[in-house]
């Protein structure tokens, strides 16, 4: 039985969506920076599963580098995930703000990353020929679509908490 492109994409999206929930859960970890490590681990496992699904060799080091390149170069919107994590350092208010915003932002970032890789793998790409600059706008669009205003809320909360902490 032949698998259609539509069925294959739907299955890949199911894989991504299963990790979105795990990523949101990792965002609930109350320890700053530990939460970021957990979110990264979830994203790496998602990419490993997508690579297996598409029968593409997985390289953990290449994937880590790609995630850093893609997310790190995505501008101020992508700074929302670390900002939400760092909010947890601010006693009481920061912890609450970080725990309210980071799960949504982490879920959106994981979703966007998964969508980028589905598109890349569907077009015949691998980890070796992935170019973050070519897909950055698509990543940002998918992130914004999933996150809505969560990213701007986290960034605003981080700025306010930083000012209050001074």
C-alpha cells in the first residue's frame, strides 16, 4: 500500500504535535535554565523522530547547531523563550509570569521548528543541507501563528520585571 504525500505529512504533523505538549510541560519546570535544557531535549527528540520517519540520518550535533542557528537568528520574538525562563529568577511575580507564559512560547517554538523540518524533509532535504537563513521567515510565521500574543506578553513581562528588580 502506497503512502500518499497527504497521509505522510499528516503523520509527520502528528509527531510534531505530540512533542508540542511535552515542550509546554518542560516550560513549566520552575528552575530557570533547566527548563530551557528540557525544551531543547524535547525538540531534539522530536527531530530524531521526524528523521526516523523520513528515513534521514539523524545527527544530534547538527540538530543542536541548526536549532541554535534558526532560533538564535530569529530576532527579538525568539528571545521570548529565554526571557520567560529568566523571569523565574525574579521572586514571586517573575516566577508566576514565567510559568504562565513560557509553556505557550515553548509549545509555539517547538511547533514552528517541527513545521520547518516537515517542509524541509518533504522537499528531500537532510540535516546536512539545511539552511536556517532560507527558512527563518517561515519559522517566524509559524511561531507567531501558534503563539499569538504570548511572545510579546513574555517580552513585556521580562522588561517590566527587570525594571522592577532594579
